């Protein structure tokens, strides 16, 4: 099992990002995803900066670096930026919108299908493979059963399986909107957001009126308030055809998280339970934690 | 510009036809469509009757097979596509690339429309579906501003349909897992959002509370109107403040934008609401038919516009309407 570091979903400052990746390159990660997937107004790093960072990371040690594209591509300027990303000429791209799939297919560039693409069956996966998809990150709501069914269906269709990378750890991206919920919380119009999401290194907690943590507001993205953590379910993931685990960056203690995952990948016993959630994997509401009883 | 109206039942379809809808969209009675609600949608006999009426009156019938197919039950989606083709419907509305591929290969003469659930918000995404599946129309998600709709129209040869009136999805359609996060059932996979079976109403000492999957969505005082507990429309707490953190209960209403949409070259406007009553469909279709006729004839509708707006407001969630994302200030 390989460990990958997903793109940073929050808006961190340039020094914060550079320090974070300086730490991350020391970690036992096979792949690092760079780039902005949430909001085109976030420009702490430009495309050239991301490419420069990728070169630095790869000089330090052998690591695969992938550039992730925006999930909700609306304005003409966003589409032009996406074209430049797909034309980068150095790094594989993670497509998070069908527009990116089209651009990459036209360029005959292999790509990763990110979790924001709606791929839920082998027929769809085959369509994307014909466009150049090499690796599939299933939608976060995909259950273990659905994942296994998709892989079985691919086998039945005699289509080779793509590499499977599962979103295993972090706040799950759940929705994308035209509206910026962070700006709304701060009583600012989106056009004058003053980049207020940068004040919240791990988003803004939204609770029910009873104080139950529900969602994390992250600009135009709504995330889970709970942290997905599939480490206790590692044996099930391994048995289901998962090749890679995606760990989604958090503001604190990422190195410790990676160390825990790396230990289990290296043969250590997985923890018996977690304080996070894993409901989606078991076909349950995503916010739940399902305790597996070992047989 | 064509008027596309919803029907979740035969009486609703008849109402839409009699009030002047150019096309009516319906779904089969299973999870292949994004309004898979109890008691909704048409069975075979009703579909036959619907089609007969529609042919007599020279209108069009669209069938939505617009959820994402799963391997277990893939045949259901296949069968739905085949049935739509056999019926000779005027368009199949679909989102799943696998379903679109199947439809375009097996039924090359079947008109394909990309569903709003396909979440195509830019010209390149539209090009993907056009080049691979020969889609003849796309329904745009309700996240684009008017300027963005114009940009997409100018840079794509795919004819565009936009939402004109009805419940407002604040999230990009097809890109929202809020419902499954709380209830386990999502629009993409199950054709439902905030499903009724997960809803609980509770009378409390100081009012009424609504819950979804056990989560408190809102609390209403006795004098407050209570709305259906759709996850994105509840009142929540952020940083100590209680408010509609995502969206107020309100409906999309683009009546004022009709001339702009026509200038942009939008080919059809869509009314949301297959889950709505025949009476609702009747009243909304009547208003929009009159508005479109006035616009297409170049008539000054003057005072009439006020009456139309009043009717639409009355039929809206929380009696409020918004231009939604079409207007930047809303975003």
C-alpha cells in the first residue's frame, strides 16, 4: 500500500505552504499532490510556483508529484488557468472536472481522476480510461462494497483495473457552490471576500443548534466536520483492491498521522478504533463511525 | 426559447400540457432518476397515456435517467435507456458517462440531453459530452452567473437549457454529498436529497423542531413558518451566530432575466419540481407560458409582470425568491 498526500484544501499563506511541504518531504510518502482545487481567487502560489516547488521536492528525494486541478470551473479565466495546468509539460494532472478530462484527453496526457469526478461504475471508468485515466480516486461517498463491485465489473468487461487511491484521512470535501460560505459567515460579499478564508487554517466549524459538529466551511467548499479515518479498517481496504491511501492535509500534526499510517502499511497492527468517521466505507451515513467487530 | 416543465404524475403532466409547456420531463418509477420519491413518477400505462396526449397536442416528452449507475443493478439503467428509446421519447436526460455511452452506442437516433447532475459548468466539459456522446443539449447547474452563462454559450456549440424557477440547489448539482453524509442517501446514487424517511418533526415546549438523520436542522417558534428540512437550508451555528449558514429557504426565480437569457441564446428554460403537485405545475406553467409568449412577441408586458411575480412568490419556498447565482451579489 502506498501513501499519498492530497492537495491542501484550505487557504494557507505562502510561508505556511512552503514550511508544510518542507516538513512533508521528510515523510514516508510516495506521492504528493500540489495545487489549488477549491477557489481560483486563492493565489498564494502561482502555477510557476507550484512547478518550482515540485522540482525542489523531487530534487530532495524520489517522490511522485501530481498537480491537482480546480473542481468547480466556471469563469473563462478559470478555464484558461486549467489549460495552462494541463499544458505544464512536467507533471501528471489530477482532473477534478470533466473540462480537465477533455483538455487532457485532447493532449493525450495520462491523468488521475480526482474525487470530484462522478465515477461510480465500470462503464464510466472505461470511458475515462479511454481518455487517459491511470488512477482513480473514488468519490468520497463510495462504499467499500461499491468499490469492489466496480473493480469486479471492470474485470467482467475485461477492462484493466486503474490504480485505486482511496480518500482515507482528513476532512472530506462534500460539496461545491457558487457561494462562498466563509465570506457569508464573515458578512462579506464574495467579490470582496478579502481572502478571509485564510484566517481559518482548517476551515470554519458549522454546528447544529444543539452543538453537534456538522460541516466545515472552507470557502465555496463544504467539508465534513468530522475527520475521516480509515486506519482501523486497513485490512478491509487492502482486501478490496485499494492501492493507495490519500491523506488529506490538516493544519496540525500531519507528520504524526503519516507515521501512524506508515506503521500499519509496514505491518503494524491497525488501531482498534478511531475518533474519526468511516461511515461511507460501510455504506452508512458518512458522519458515522462504524465499529467493525473482528471475527 | 422552449418552456420545459416537470411532471411527477399524470395529472401534473396533463396540467403542464394544458397550460402550454413545450416539453414535459418525467422519470421512471425507480432509482434511475433524480426524483426517486415515494408515489412519484409514471408507470408504463401512465407513460403510454402521457405520450399519446403529448403527440396529440404536438408537445415533447423528455425522460430523465439521470442518477449515477452502480454495478449492482447496471441493467436497470440499461433497461431505462432502452425503454425510453422504445417509447420514442424526444430526449433522454442523463448524467453518467457510462449511461450516456450506452445510450449513444445502442440508440444513435435518441436525442441526448446532459442532465444538470452532469455538473458541466464550462465549454470544455460540454465538449467532452458532445464529442463522445453527441449530446444535443445541456442543462447548466445553478451555480453560474449570467455573465458566465453568456461565456459558456459563446464558447460552446451545445444548445443550453437553464433553470428558470423552483427550488434552488445552492451546491453545484452532482457535486454535493451533504445528504449522504447525514442520511446515507445521495442524489447521485439514490436519486434523493434529504430523504423524507430520514425526516423527523418534533413538537417541543417552545415550538417545532425538524431533524434529518437525527441531526437538528432547524427550530421554529410558533409564529414562524416551518420548511422541509433540506440540509443546506437549515439554521446552524457558526462562530456563535445562529443563521442560515448555507442558504435561506427560497426559490429561484429568473422571470426578470428572461430577455437576457433570450439574448444569450439559451434554447430552453426549465421549471424545477417533479415532486410538486399538479396545481403547482399548472400555476407555474401558466405564468411562464404567458411571460414567454409576451417576450417572444416583443410585447411590453408592463403591469402583468407584477401579477406574475406575485403568483410565483406565493408558490415559492418561504414565499421568497432570488435570482440565485445568476446575480453576482447573491454569491
